C-alpha cells in the first residue's frame, strides 16, 4: 500500500507542486489550505505523514501539530516555514514534529526527507509491534481482572515491587499466587536477575536441605559433584517459596537463619556463603493456625510476612470471569489453532455462577477443553463438562439420598436460571407437570 501524505499550505502553487512531485515518487497525496480542514481530514482518514506550513489560516501549524499528536499519533509531521528562527524550530520539534524545512523548498530534498521519515515510521511501527508481542507473551502469564478486589492487588504490587521486603502471598490454590510473585519481580530493581521458583510441597523431606542450600561433592552417597541450592541460584534476584507451609519444622530453623544472616552453608561445607535473594513466599494454608498446631515457626512467619498480599477467590471477583474467559479463549485459539469467537450469553451466565473450587486454574482448563471441542463460532453449554453445563459444581455427599436431593435441587435451579424463572417453561424442560415442579420446589426448599 502506498504511503498517504497530507499537505497543508495556504499557498496553492506550493501545494500543487508538492502533490505533483510526491505522486511522481509513488506517494498518495491529498492537499488542504488551512489547519481546520487538515484536522478534519485526519479525523476521518489515515495519513502516514503530514507536511504543514507553520502559518496556516484558522489553526496554525503548531496548533495542528499538537492536535495530530493526540488524535493520530502514528502520523509523522514535517513543518515548513518561510521565516526560520531557532525558537520556532525548537517549538515545532518539542511539540512532536520529526523534521523542519525552510522555504523556498528544494523539492528533491523534500522527497529525500519524506522517504527518510517513512523509514523512521516503519522502524517505530516495528518496535511497537515487538513491544506488543513481548507484552502479549508476558500477559499470558499475568494476572487478569478489573474488579475492585484485583485493583487492590495491583496497587499492593506497585507499592512493594521497588522494595527489598519479604512478601507473603496468600490465597486458595489456583488463584495465581506465582503470577503475583513474578509481577513483583518483573517490576523490581532485580528484574534482570534470576527469578527462582521452588514448590516446597513437591520436595521429599530428606531432600529439602540440599534443594535449598546445595551440597559439596562427597558429602553423602550420590553426591558426585558440587550442587548449588536455590538460595545461591537466586542470589541477586528473587527466590519464590511456593507452598511454604509444607516446609518441615527442622528445616524452618535453617531457613530462618539463612534469611536473617543472608548466608547459607551447603551440606558438607565447613564455611558459609553470602547470598542476596529477596524472599517471596506463598501459601494456601492458614499459617497462624499452623503455628498454633506446632507445624510452623512463629519467628519464621513474621520474617516472611513483612507484607501480605491476599489473592481473592473467583467468588469474590465474579465480575472478572468474562474477562478471564475471553482471555483464555484467545490464548487457546492461538495454541490450538482454532477460531472460536467467544462464549454465548447462556454459557457465560453459567460460568459466572459456577462454584470454582479450582479457582482460575479450573476455569482455564475448562475453557481450553471447550475451545478444543467447540464446533460452532461460539462456545455453548454442550462444550462444557456435564456438571458445569448444568451450572453446578461437583460436590456429592456419601449418603445417596442426600446426594440425589442436592443434585435435584441444583439441576432445577440451573434450569430455572436458564428460563429466567418461567415455571411453565421449566416444567416443560424437566419433563414434569407444573404441579410436580411446585412440589419439588417446596420439598427441596428452593428459594426463588
């Protein structure tokens, strides 16, 4: 596609000459004689470049330049003038002009400068594209949501990211605690240093010390070479202790010393090593209760919990569910090479009202499944697992009668929601008489 150039000059001879020269060079040109007309055209159409005289009728070139920067930031502007002064040149460049020409114009020079301006524009667009790509990839691993509860989380991340304080991130499994930790690290002065996550719940008890602090060759059977622990690997950066409540009590003593003294002693070593790692930790447990039960050291808790960031569950941020759903649809369209446009209204209502025991992780898994199975433009109820498509979370009691009663209640409620509490339609869908439906509503204590 040819580059589009708008020329704004009240001198008709200059306008016509510029148009002729630039069209000959393959550019698509439009000309106007005043600033107001130039702005109106830019509002209506896309232009790659604007060549504007500094003394235009109605709005002068500087005013036009200021408006263009706001309404069409991708349009690069070149200012022309018959009376050049250092002050006007500086003002034009300060307002956002990329070039400055003095009349009478050398049209060969104008062509060269326009081509140079277009090269600059391509570089700027490529840089913007690359930034968007990086941001897109980064956002796939970031927290999504605009609810008040999540806004509070974002504010806390902004407040603590620049510090070296240890942070405890709490919340149910699947709420995205590691994402918060990564966000804190990425926005900290340590962003270019390592971020080292370790899942404390996945480490066998007899390997905890070596995983945290490392070991020396020959310190035990199988230690055939020196190994750095995660503390040393994260030195200069951030160490993320996920499921910190799972660390055995006898290791908690050594962890506390490592945090307080900023040094570690690998297994088999006779000397300590200095380390400088910021500690971010996360748990889905109530650590205060764990302290009461003797499972967690109180002094370690207060050392880890300088500041606490609590991640809300999906029941506390249901307004974010449509945003999350659309985000995951886009993500899995790309990964699975699908072209699903979104989720239909009925299905979205079910997803919003569903009891997400597995939190965001469960929601993401369900959307991935739906994108894979979807045969239409939009995900519908048939693309969800059976228990989800009926708007209920799987939760059965051991007693058969209680389980059947709970299932009936949830099923009738989901159908009532689907038909907007129209009892006649609900009875038809259920395949029972209206009087039977009323009896069920009474028996099951369904509140409408």
